[in-house]
C-alpha cells in the first residue's frame, strides 16, 4: 500500500511535456466553457444591440413608435438625442422622449405595405 502511494506521488518520466499536458488538461475545460458562454450569451446580445442602434438611427418623421413605457405615437421631430412624439391626434399632444426610451419603431411605409397585404 505504501509503495502504491509512493508511485502515485512521483513525477512522470516526461518532464516539461507532461506538465504542459496537465495544464491543458486542467485549463482546457474552463477555456471551453468561457468560449461557449461568449458564443451563447454575448454574441446574440451584441447583435441585438446593433439592430436596436440601426433601428433608432433609421427612425424618421411619420414613423410610429412605442416607448418602453407603452406610449404609442408618431414621430414629429427626430433629433440626435431626443424625439418629439405626437401621442394624441385630437388634442395635438406632443411629448419629448430620449432616444433610449424608444422600444420599437414601425416605419410608415412598412405599415402601409402590411395594410395593403391584408386587404388583398
């Protein structure tokens, strides 16, 4: 039994090659897990952020928007840092929102195309 323990604690006859193999054996799964987390979690988030930025940059006058608070209206004056949205046609109520408060944009021409497709 003592001989078995002594054999288990002795260094293998490979020297530097076996220590490199042991490091890869220990760190390999951790590196693989980090790489998988990057692919599964971070890449879709980056893609989503890029789409949102593009959506906000393409926003123009007449587009229908919905804010993160649920307010729906039409864009009257899109500026670099804020957007003027008309929320009530009858009383001509307009509210300024920061661009980051816009949750979704429905382009006016896309809305017209969707309406035309439903009437066919």
